C-alpha cells in the first residue's frame, strides 16, 4: 500500500501540471504514454517493440495520434498511410515465412487502434474549447466510478458481474459506480458552463461511467487471455500504463462524441 501511494503521488505531481498546461508538453506526454501502452499490449503476445512489426505498429500509432488540426498531417494522408501499414504488416507474414502470421498482423493493427484512438482523444479533448474542464470531468468520472464501485461492491456485492473475466467485480459495484458518477455531473453542471443541461448531462455521465468500467473489463479480458497479472511494471503497485488508462481510453472518445461536439 505504501509503494502504491508513493507511486500515485509522484505520478500525479508529474501528470496534473502537464494536463493543466496542455499544448506541446501534453502532446509529447500523450505520445510517450501511448507508445508504452502499445509496448505493453504487444509484449502480451511476445511481439517486441524493436522488431519490424513493432516498428510498423509504432509508425501506425503515431499516424493515428496526429493532432486533427495539424498542418503537417491530415486525414488525406492518415488513411492511405494506415492502409499501407496494414499491407506491409500482411506482407511481412510472407517474408517471415509465417513465423509472424495473419493473426499476429491483425493483433498489431487492432492494438494500434485500441491504444491510439484513446490517447489521441486525450490530447484532442484538452485542446478543445474548455478542454481542461472536460479532461478534469473525465478523470473525476472515472476515479469516482472506480471508488464507488469498490465501496458498493465491498458493502453490498453478492452477484458477480463477469466472473470469467474479473472475479472480484459485482453487479452491485457496477451499478454503485454509475450512481456515484452522478455527483460529478451535478458538481460540474452547477460550477461550469457545460454543453448539456443537468438531466442530459447526468445521462451521458452514466454512459461514460458504464463504458469506463467496460474499458477496465476489456483490459482484464486481454490480460486473462494471455495469462498476465498486469500489463506492465512501470508504475510500482499499479502495474503498467494500460492498467491506469484502460478506462480513460474508452471514456474520452465517447466524451467527444456525446458532449464536446455539442458546444
């Protein structure tokens, strides 16, 4: 517990100032976090980041994460390059004589999408109008949901949510986490100029809370499939980067679709 607490304090001391400042430092941090998270996913399948498939995956990740308003990269170039990366990855199955096979190539490209889209929206959310408010909103929704799910699960949990994937999670905890997220919706509705009125904001907050927990389950399913406890060991007591951001990379794209676009 002591190691976990110390790690959390140090991580927050680095993370929050960069998020508050935004701009280039946040973009750099988002890229670094995404590359580490991609490395953690590929490692589960014994694909090294410095291998050819790993390098191709990093290139594809960087393309996906290119800022949407960048003058250097646009969707006109992103899509063709991603198609090219897919073709190169598939071609490598022949060059490797099927030691790197079709399933491996598919895994790499889906890993790139899984990690890249979430972390791309991490930067894009902060760069949006009132972006700091939305980033803090997302962080608090996820944190309060996790805390509420833990408390309700410990106090009232009797029915397992998905024991084959995450044996400790309960339906009561899942619902309790969603209910607790209502607090954040009310606080932000009162104190900030949110794009939605209170009732619609509560409803989309429940959606974010639910999908945040689903994001955690998705990563749990991935780890269980590959029989690993944590995605990595970069954060002592917390596991890897993906272990800490699995909920956010599900919440942030939805926030852009259902909340930020209403500004």
